[in-house]
């Protein structure tokens, strides 16, 4: 089981924009906090899966304490745990469903 813990930075402004410090290219958004949390997990999971598949290094998340020092008044931090085995299973299921729809 390959699990990773990252901290997502949520910026509230007409919904939520979400980024992951130290994870270049991983950004998402959500209209509500609940949607933002779902989107953050999906975005980070797929991003880390892609890095792993292409032999890239998975970066480390800064500590919660480090990030809290840099927050603006409209920002919050949420913990996101990613299990790459679950992501891989979801991708395989999705590909299988997509193939079955075309048969």
C-alpha cells in the first residue's frame, strides 16, 4: 500500500481555489468546501499517479506548521491522504467501463 500525506491550501474567493505547495502543476477548484475537498483528492491522486507512472520523483509536502506561517486571511489548510493503489484501481475500472460502453 502506497499512501502519501499532503496539505492542500484552500483560498476562499467566489468558491475555493486549491493548490498543493511543492507539487508543481496540481491545481483545482470547487464551488463549496465539500466539492473542493473531493476535487483536491482527485486532482492530487491523479497527479501523483502520473508522476509515479512516468518515473518522476514524488515531492514531499511542507509541514503544516510551515504552511500555516504563510497563510493569508482567506486561506486554510486541509490534510489530503492519497492511496495510489486505490487511484490505480479506479483508473483501471474507469478504462474498463469506457471500453464496455463502446462494445
